[in-house]
C-alpha cells in the first residue's frame, strides 16, 4: 500500500451494515471500516481486545455492567474476554482493528466474510 | 478503562509537538495522540509497521521514493523497515498506534518519554 486511505471514500463504496471491510493491514491486524445500525449481538473475543473508533454518528457499546456511549472522534477498547453488544440508534460508521482472522462474533464463519477494499 | 476516550479532548490537554501521549492500550500496543508541526526526522522501525491517522490538518509522509499526503480522515501504514519522515506545514493532529515501548525514532531514549493521559 503506497497511497493514503480515505476512510469516508472507502465507506462510500458499500451500504451493508455489520459487514467490516479491511482497508489496511497493520502488525498482523486488519484495519477495517464498518457501517452499523441497530443492535449487534452479545459476544466476546477471548484472545483480543476490541478497538472501536467512531468516524460518523454515535454508538452505545453495551457491557454487562454499564453502557459506554461514543460519538464521532471518540474511541473505546473492549478488553479481551469482556462481553459486549454494540448498538446504534441511527447509522454510524466505525474504524475497527482486530487481529487478522478474528471473527466478529466469536463465530469463526464470520471472519471469512471480510473483504478488502 | 471504562469510559469513552475523546481524542480532541485529550489533544486539548497539551501543546508540545512530536510528543505522543498514550490514550489507550490495545493488544500490546499504545494508542496515542500527537500534535505535529514542521519536519520530524528520517527514521524507520525494523520490527513494527507505523500507523498514522490524521485527525486534524494535513501531513506529508515522506518516503525515499514518494510522498504520501494525508488530510483529516485519511490514514497510512508505513511498513516495517521503511524509512520515512513526517512533515506538517501547519499544526496537525494524529492518531498513532505502535507496540508498547517502540521508540519514535529508532532511538530507544524517546520511548521512555511517552506519557499516558
């Protein structure tokens, strides 16, 4: 990769929600953009922290004992093993970083769906 | 960490340039914000890719054979071992991610300067 990655331009190339697209690779991690709306599902990642940075809109990251509300320009790391469930009242756009091959949900089938754009 | 990290708020707490502040930890990496202005110095990281996301302003990442220009909302990964020299004509704000303890410049003295805010 030898050019700038414009995150908004990458996000403009697809409409699906909860379907992360890889835009760069970094130290064995996928850097991804994703559109979200509504509620995802409760899950945890036993072996990796989960990186969320809101690029557009607002999301709530529901944890079992609290809710972390994030708006554009705000980030949160869900520590490994901690159950969480993202929720977006309206469409929001996120930057995610996870080790390459990490399933979204703990279900390994979803990792294979990741596309690079 | 159990609250949102507002990147602009973190950046508002200091004025020094080229002095990254750690705002979160992720899978053995420091997630940092930094203010930059002017030219840094040519360096490379033999063991880590170098993650740049522009939050405010514009920077040029000079490589030996090209210049990658980035504005807010754009990112670039400098692959490990690749010499680079960031340059900002005016003040710019960046999100950086590097393995914990990675020196800014290849000079291990600089890693010890990192503060968590």
